[in-house]
């Protein structure tokens, strides 16, 4: 948007040559709005990506060991996660080492969370995506036990989430997973769809559309990569976006059929 405005302003101020200058300046503004000012600094991007990746795998290990033992299902989930990310041999070894670091009985998560916040804490999207990845990990065996939920609440608290905000995010992610693969997987699909978007049937069409657009923006690949989510991890966010899309399409279709739109 700003690149077009910049081109117009440049033309009005300096003529034909001003179009190019205005377009260039507008592109920079658009870039800042999309990814944040840190997106212009490649060294900052590398630091954010490293912090995000390390924190994710360490906390996955801590979460897996929260109930005292790492289950085969949790190990399989991490293996599948690494395959989905397309990690090379060296990357896999590094990720496994980080995961094992988190499983140590006396491992303290707070220094790592402090490092994550100092590097990535400015971005609500990065904090939310970290929680989303961890929630998916916790649900890999079909449910969250008390120890896992307590740990997730601790992490959420450090990231600035209240207990109520965490519960809403947990409900949204759990219900988004019902739409994995682009289709509903439960008898209560419509109810799940509303919960997946964090709304309910009493919300207006505009409110539902805003919730949908907000979630799609949070899962937008360019925005996430610019803010520090490593490129390899975008595939998981893309899957979440597809689930949100499926849930929204179901709600929209139902409302159209019932003449509420």
C-alpha cells in the first residue's frame, strides 16, 4: 500500500523520476509494517531464528519429560516434526541434542525463556507460535496431563499470557486440529469450527471474519519468517492456516445456507 502512495507522492513532488524514489521508500515502509524494523537487519533475523529454534526444541524436551518419562508417542512426534521441517543430518543432531537438554530432570527453563524474550519478545506472533508448537507437542498423545498443562501455563505466563488467554489459545489449537487435512474430523464439526476461530455462534458475521483474518495474519509465512520463525518451521504454520481456513469455510457455508450472511 505505502509503495503505491510513495510512488504517487514522488510523482507529484518530483515528476517521473520521483515515482521510483517514492516507490522505493514506500517498499521499505511496507516491509517494516509486515515484519517489524528488525526484519531489515539480516543479523538480527539469524539471532531470532536461532533463539526460536533452540527454545522450541528445548521446551519440547521439557514438556515431554514433564510427567517423569518421555513416551514413544512423544519421540515419534518430534521425529515427525523434524521430518516435516526437512532438517539435514547436522540439523537433526542439533535438534535432538537440544531436546535431550530439555529432558534433564534438573533443567531450568527460565534462562532459556529469558533469552528468547530478549531476542523475540517484541513480537506477539513469535510468542504465540512458540506456544502453538508446544501445545501441539503436548497433544501428540491425544491429551494434556496435569504436569504438561502446568508447564505450558508457566511458559505462557512468562510470555505475558494470562491463564484465561492461555485457555482460549489451547481451545483454539485443539479445535483447529480437528480440521487437519482440510476436512472436519468430528461429529460436532460446526461447534469445533467456532472454537477454532475463538468465537461462538452468537458473534456477528463481521466479528467472525475479523477473527479469521487475524488468525490468517498470525500464520502468514512472510510475516513469520520476517519476524524470526525459521523457514523450515513455516510448514507447520501453513498447516494451521489451512485448518483455520477449513473451519471458517464451514461456518460461512452454514451461515449462507441458513441465510445469516
